[in-house]
C-alpha cells in the first residue's frame, strides 16, 4: 500500500473516503445529549478523516461498521457483479450479518484508533505494533475491562481459515498484554464457528501433502498453545453451532456459556482425522470416558442441553436473552479484583499446563499422518465437491 503523507495527501484521502461514502464530517450532535459511546464514535469518524490511505479492504470494513449502527443490517438489494464499487460495499455490509449496533460502533471506534496508532511511525516501532492493525477475519473490541474476539466470517459460518488462525493468535496475545480483565470469544452471525476451513487443504506448497501436513500441524500446535498459556479468564460465548476445533478449544477456555441454539459436533472420524485442541485429554476429564468417546470417536452431536449435562458448558440461555444475560454477568465479573481473578485462573490451570502441552504435541504429531491418509483425502474431496455434509 502506498504511504500518503502531508496535507495534500490527506485531502486526497478524505475525498477518496467520500467517494466510498465513508464518514467525513458528520453533523455535530448536541454534546449534552451524547453518550460516551456516541462521543467516541464521533471522535473515531474524525480520526478516519485524517487517516493515511488504509487500503480498500480496511476502508470497506470501516464503511460497513459505520453503516451498521447508523442504518442497521444490510437489507438493500444486492448490486450486480459489474457494479463493482456498490457490490464491494454491499458485500462488506452483508458480511457483518446481524452484528449488534453497539458492537459495530465499538468495533468502528477500535479499528479507527488502531489505524490511527499504526499510522504514527513512533508507535509502529514498538513491539506488538502488528496487533494494533485492523483484523480481517475478526472483530476485536475492548470495553469495560472485557476484550472480545469475535469470529467474523458469517457467510462461511465463521470457518477458520489460515488467516483467522493467525489473527486469533495475535488477538489473544494482545489481550493477554492489555489492561482488560476478561477475554471473550464468540462468533458473528448464526454460527459460533464451523471449525477448520476445509478449503485450507486446497493450497498445496511445493513439498506437496507431506509439507502441507507438517505446516498445518505446526500452526495447530502454536494455536492451541496460545489457549493453554492464556493468562486471564477466557470465556466462550457459544452463540450457535460449533464444530471441530471450535468445540475442542472449549475445554481450554475457563467458562463456556451457550445459547440454546448451539450444538457441538466434532466430526473427526468422518473426516478421517483425530481429536485436537487437547480434547483427547480434556474431554474425558470433563465428561467421562464414555461420553467423550461418543463425541470424539463416533462424532455424536451434542445439543446445548447435553453439553451442559456433560459439563462442557457452564450454563445454557434461551437464544432470545442470551446476549443480554451473559453480558450482564460478564460486566459484573469484570469488576472483581483483577489480580485475584488472574491468579486463581492460573492456579486452576498450573498443574495441567505441562500435561496439556504434551498432549497438544502428541495430537499434532498424529494429525500429520491422518491428514495424509486416504480416509482423510476422500472426506475432504467429498466436502469440496459438495457430495456430503458432515
Ligand atoms: N470449511 C470451508 N467452508 C465452509 C465451512 C468449513 N468448515 N463451513 C461452512 N463453509 C462454507 C460453505 O462451503 C458455504 O460456502 P459457499 O456459500 O461458498 O458455498 C458457506 O460456508 C455456507 O455453508 P453451507 O454449507 O451452505 O451452510 P449449511 O447451513 O447448509 O451447512 C455446515 C453448514 C457447517 C453444516 C456445512 O457447511 C458443513 O458441514 N461444513 C463443514 C464443517 C466441518 O466439517 N468442519 C470441520 C470440522 S473438523
């Protein structure tokens, strides 16, 4: 991306933002009636006006995050494929699905401030600068002592592509170092996450399947390690169905709350794969060997109620009140003494850490041979040719 500097560049950038319909100088609301968040939103809009060109992808994200709180979810007809700009804008809005207005507003503020920070060269030099850049597959916000990492590929049921794995690691690293008290993982749209993006398997490196299997295994090991080592309370809000890795990491979260629309499915055997995310160790501990075998070996889908009975989730809420109830609770928890919470979390996990890292290594090693098996190749080919849904 070309770096634009100086006043002329800012003018150019501002007019570019206008062409894209991005907020420049909104009418000033009466300051006495503005809530803090409206003020933040207004400030963020003026930060955006002064940004150097952040690139089209980020501009589209800003555009969509600005429209969501001001106009609500995208409900205009989809423009034709040749109407390139309007189609790109429509896609960006549509990708936000039913993201709540307040979340969109917070995300806009957060993205604007991280872009502002990263256009300041003195801040870019510091460690962790990359974490302040905008995320493409996540919406990351932080407010009231809680940082939220929201999977944001709703059109793909929040399937985790390679970029999302990397961004989740970055976001967890940033959350582990910031001054928030609790970290929350959730999904945008109707799914929590459909797990590993099965199209990850389609890009083949020069060394073929063996190299691919090794690369994926290394990535998975690093990814799962971030959860094992995460130092603060980590809460999963399972807003809808969860599959594969999105289920197994729940065993590494401190608490999971679920909507009654959530389901839990680990179709490892149908895919010719084996359990990951330390589930071969955590699930038998959490739910007993027989239940864990049903879930991990036979791929039985658990309803939210069954996941609660098995101890995988702490509580299930009606979908209609899920967000309100869990956030009320989390906001209260975030006011508890921060260091005591952090120390207690670490104490609960300390005896397990070494064991979990060993299990992670073993699972990832086994994954290398499973990925290269005929059973796995056939299952992935079936998914990609849409012969079967799991
Ligand atoms: N990997 C790649 N793409 C995925 C995906 C995944 N894990 N989950 C969903 N998608 C994509 C679909 O291919 C589809 O893409 P398209 O619109 O370009 O065709 C889109 O997301 C919507 O999914 P769709 O299958 O149309 O929705 P659905 O409600 O009928 O079914 C699922 C949803 C999740 C049940 C189904 O997509 C599925 O079985 N996905 C595979 C899940 C999986 O095996 N995960 C790995 C576990 S180890």
